[in-house]
């Protein structure tokens, strides 16, 4: 059985662990180099992207994470996790992995009080997914190897580049397990 870690520096760690274990996967928080080496897939949760990046840098996790992902470990970033995985952001700089060939706009849909929910079609799912957007980014630019899986108002909000998935929304805050299941199918394929 594949083992999936949730980067436990800040953010929706418990919610992702709960969603993954409900699907019968061995899942738990990871926050050390040794734990990163022992997993088959990784979720980078929503939270605050600058905080996640700074803590990853402080704890020496940037290079181990980047190496494992470049070696083919499946990874799924949600909201702030999308920003952390991205090659660039439209404003400001922050520690990031740069493993996903996208440029994102932070807080693209607005501030906290502009958070919303929407039923969105996602490529590969039969029915729309009820997505929760909280201070969500959107993708401004994609590289040639990036597939857009979902959009809101023509702005990409879920993408895939090989074994790297990212979403602007929070699938861990819903009872719908299809997005996590999509990611786990990739983890199972790669491990």
C-alpha cells in the first residue's frame, strides 16, 4: 500500500490526512527529511504560502522536496500548496519549489471575505465538483507540458504536469473524495 505524506509545516494538514485515510491509504504528517524519503506521494496543503515556504527553507526541506518530486514522486498542492509548487508568482518573491511550470496570482479571487464555493467541471470526473475557494490563487500562465483540468471564469484552477497536480481550491474541506482519489490513482501508478 502506498504511503502518502502531508507536508506538516502549516495549513490544512489534519483535513488532508483524514481525507486520505478515509480512502484506505496510509497517510500522515511529514516534516523531516527522513519522513520525506519514506513516502510515495505528498500533499502540500492550503494555508499561507509564504509561511510554508519560509518554514520549508528554515528546516532544510526545499532541496529534499525538489529532488524527490524531480525523481517522480507524485505531489498534489492545494491553494497555498499550488503557489509553493509553482515556478513563479505574479507579485513578490518567496521560497518555492519551482517544480510546476506555472505562474500563479496569489489571492486572485480576492481577500478572505471574497471566498466562495462553486460547482466546477474537472476533466476526468463525470460530475461537477463542489469546490471551496478561500483567498484562492489562479493560474496566470502555463508551460507547454501543463494540462488544465478545471477553470473558473476562464482562469485555470486545477492543473496537472505529469505526476504533479495542483488546485486553487480545498478538496479536503468537502465530503467528495474524487479529487483525492484522482491523485491517489497517480501515486499508485508511480509506486
